[in-house]
């Protein structure tokens, strides 16, 4: 089936996320305006105007009521999804690299970059009755990251822990009631972690790293279960909610893109078997590295956002669902 091309961003996509039902797809990019789309037909519902810099990350809560975004203008903003208005704008000391709602939607976490003499920090805020006063409130928890800056982040099960992926390839779990690190992965990855995404039941998560691999980890012990090897940096990876499949997307650094033709196959989405670690399919499409990937919650399609500013939503053919590994 032909993919839907979602054209609305003027610059490269930084992150895409489906809401829980999968009827909406949110995309953030370097052009300062997060967008929301109907995932079924690719129609753009609207934009969230208010940021003054590249928007690095976004997340939507469980009920699709609130959207959180973090940007290079040194703010985290919480939006009303339906009306596109800013509920709260929280100033930070440096640009915001990751932001996530907890599963319950009661809390949100965001992390800031190490820049301009500021250390990277992880903040947790209460968003149950978020309003403009959130900007003045002190966060419920604030953890400075001394060793290496956070490049991706997930909430652990039961909203009690946060899993952070770092620039040096390290992964850690933080207990937010104690405010301290409880598990450290050691050096499974040798390059920075670009992306982490949980499996449907939250027991495992997949990482995408600059060291050209994606790995599957247990989300409580941080034990490395599987490794998916490629030849170039992996920018994003996602686990299928219905089949034992992982999709990887990447490419080389944006600086080198101009000298590469699409035919070289560097900008494909690559499908691996979750258990056997074997690549079984590739899908072309983007004219630059893929920066973000997401499976639709029903597992029948997936979306990719690229350096070329396009979001592509690809539905799977029936042959995809037939078992190929006997």
C-alpha cells in the first residue's frame, strides 16, 4: 500500500508519537511548530504555536488531553491538545532534550542539556492540575546528571522509576521516591543513546545508539537481551505491539547527507526479528536519515519522521503478518 506523506514541517523531524488509541500522530521538528495529524488519512489537524526554537521532544498523555514539548528556546511547554493553547510554560536554564508523561499522566519528567555552564538535570513535575502557575513552582524532584547528559528517557513501570539513556552509551534507572540511581547498565553501548522505546507490556525496551546497534533490554534489571547490528548510526527503534518485530531507522550524520544518494539504501527502515535478531525487510522512502520511528498501537502500520521534514505513515500488506520464520 502506498504510504501517506505528511507534509507540513519546514525543517527536519525530531520526534513522532502516536496517542494511545492511535488516531492521532504528533510530530515535532526544528521549525518550532509541533503538529498533530489524523493517522488514518494524513490530514493535519493543527499546529501548536508558541516555541521560539527547535522543538526536540514531545509526548502526549494517556487521555490525549495534554501534550508536553521541550525546545531549544529553554522552555518546556504543556499544551491543551484539543485547543492548541499553552497551559503552562516552564523556563529552564538550557535547552530541553527529552520530555515524557508518566503512564498515569499525573507526573511529567523532562531533562535539560549540558550547556552554557549548566549541568544536565532531570526534573519531575506534578501536572495533575497544571496551569500557568507551574512556571513558578519548584519541581517535585530535581536530579543533576554529573557524568553524562541525558539523550533519551522513559518512565518505568508504576511511575516509580525513570530510565535514562546517556550520551556516553550508559543507561540508568532512577528511583524517584529516593531520588537516586538504583540500576546501572554498565557499558553495553559504546555510543550515545539516541532513542529508547518500551514494548507494549513495558517489560522490555529497545535502544537506538550511535554505535550502529540497537539493543533490547529488560526494563527492571537492564540486562541486555538482544542486539540488532547495522552498519550506520541508529537514530530510532520501535517494537511492534503485536508481532516479534523491531524496526530500526537511521543513516549517517546530517552533515554527510548531501553526498549520499537514496539508492545507497542508507535511509531505509529496517525490520528485524525481535528474537532471532535477523533482518527480514527494508522499506525505502526518506531522502535523509530517519530521526524517529513509531508503531501504530494496533501494529498494522508504522510512521517514520526524517531529516527531510516528511512524516511517512506506511500500512503493512497482508503478507507482513504471515509467519516467515519457521
